[in-house]
């Protein structure tokens, strides 16, 4: 899976796409200079069961650690990943 990231300073997304469209996407908004709020995760049926959603969350965790920021997961899916994965809770807001 080729994970990509875009950020315009106000909002951003981690996503997986093929030539035509995004197959999976997790969006966030900035809340100040050192926190992002994950607000939505969506995975195309063609990727279901392959860990695409969790990969997006993990990429956000890596981003947060690298940038020394925190994450507030308002998206139910992202929150469930944090609830189930203790080793990533260091970036929780």
C-alpha cells in the first residue's frame, strides 16, 4: 500500500490511491500548533479487511511523533484503534 500525506496548515489527510481515485482516506484538522483532530476515516470496499484503515491511523501516529504533536481521535474508527492499541497512546491528547 502506498500511503500518502497532504497538509495545507489547516487540515490534512493520509490516503491510499490508485491512478483514478482515493481508495482510503483519513482526514484531520489542526487544533492549534501542536494538536490534530482526526475527524473521518473511510476505506473503499476493495481494501476492506486488508488493514488499510489501521495503516492510516499508524501513519498519523508516526507523523505526530515526528512533529511532537498530539492527536484527538473524534472519528469512531480512529478512536477504536487507539482503544485497542496501547503502544500508540503516547500521542493521545
